[in-house]
């Protein structure tokens, strides 16, 4: 009898914990993490398994190579209404229902959140304006003068008939009600993670870079820390560094 009672108690505790547990999710905090995930698609099974455990993605429901590939395909298929000057902040993905949040931020504490999930057209409010193929609507749960339940002003953007719920948040939200959607979104463009215009692309190497390295080797010039970092030089520059740059310029490396 005692064993049956103990088993019943354990079952109840397990059920409560299972029901209370949050849904599995994948969180990506940087472009570097996303790049590593892309690299792991072609890694060995052992390397991939280690990556999934090390990153915590395994516990978020991403347990096989097919899961990684499917997620990246989904991510790359999403149209991104991008505001110039914002930077990628993070991705939160719930595998159970393909609910995807993509967050961009600015240096002054502004946060722009894009949520990709089923949005009924019944949720559309007033059409505020159109720009670059994007329709921007007010959301029925926000009259654009009050904050929604997440402490942000909410809009819905339509791109090629896909509805994207967006939220704007600014620090402590002081004076957030003065937010002018048309003014803030006037430079919106439609892009994707394939293009990633928010990533600062390094300038391509040139023969002039190799010559500058040789001048530094000869003591006729010096490289700044920023120049050395861009050229991939640690320590004192050498002729081997110049040759490496020339091979890159020639397409041999």
C-alpha cells in the first residue's frame, strides 16, 4: 500500500513539474552563434552532437541535424522589415509551434521585436501607411497611444501577404507615446538573414594591404591595432603575412 501511495505521489509531482515547465526554445544571441550553427550543418555527427549539447540547443528541442537544417531554412525564408542603423540582437524560436521572435536594437535603448506566427487578419486595425512594399497597420490590442501587455507599442506589418506582429520598446518607455510610426519606419527595407545588411562586412584585401605590411616589416611604417586586426595579424607583422594577403587577393586562399 505504501509503495502504491509513493508511486502515486511521484506521478503527481512529475505531472505538475511537466505542466509547469516552459516550452522548449532555441535562443541565439549573436551573429557569431548563428554563423557557428550554419557551420555545424556540415560537421561530423560527433561535432554536431557536441555543439548541440554545449550550446543548450539540444535541451531546446534541436536534437538532430535535420532540426538544424529545418530551422535555418525557416529563418532564411522570413522577410525582415529592417530599419537602417539597427543591429541584430537575438532570435527566440519555439520549435513546438514555429513561433519565432527576432529582435533588433539601437544604441539608445530602442528595441524592435518581430514575431512570426499565425496572425489573423481580424487583428488588423487601421492601415497607417505603405512604404517599400510594406503595409503598416495598427494592432487592435494597441491604439498607438497606450502600451500593450508587453510594455510596447504594437503594430502589424504585411509583406507579400505575410503578417508580422511588431513591437517597439524604448528603455523605460518614458514618452514612448510620442512614437511616430511613419517617421520611424520611413527607411524600412525588406531584406532577409541571407542578405543581413546589418552585418558590417570587412573591406576586401588589396595588394596595397600587402605592401603596407612589407613597409611595416621593413620599419618604414607601423600598423594600428585596428589595421592588424583587420589583416589577421597577431604580434609583429612578417613577410608571411604579406604573402597570405596576396594569395587571398589572387583567389588562391
